[in-house]
C-alpha cells in the first residue's frame, strides 16, 4: 500500500536548466583537470614534450606527443583557476570506477541539453 501511496502522492520537481548547466560545467572541469594531470605527469616523465611553436611546426607527424609552450602555460593557468574555483577536494583522485561514473555523469546533462 505504501508503494501505491508514494506513486500517487510524491511528485519530484524537474531540475532547472541553470542547475543542469552548473552541474555540467563542474563535471567538465573535473574531467578536464584529470586529463590535464595525466598530460602533466607525461611531461614530467619525458613521455610528452613542451616545445616552441617553431619546433611544433617542424614535426607534423609527431605532434601527438608535444604541446606548444604558450598553450601549456595557458593550461597551467587554467588548472590553477580550476583549483581555486572548484576546490582541490573536488578534483580527485578517483578510482577507475569513480572515473567511469564521472564521465557518465558528464554525458547525462549534455544529452539532456541536446548533445548527441
């Protein structure tokens, strides 16, 4: 009887678009920040190189393992802004399961807002 009563009496309000957009923004920043740290670690370990734009232009086939120094500087600034605005306590680290959940959660508001 409780289930029937709940079904007819409880009404959930849909979230506002502003709430969905705020959640999507937070999730995007969390995913971006994690990917940024993966790149940062690859640079520290020598698996990825920070190069000048001239060096970048010389090697069109090896760019996957390079980042232009000016772009990298901007990425470091963006990471700092993310830490300040989101808080490091909201930026991981996550287990593989949590990482999968985070990416799934990011897909949901994007789908709701029309992304395929």
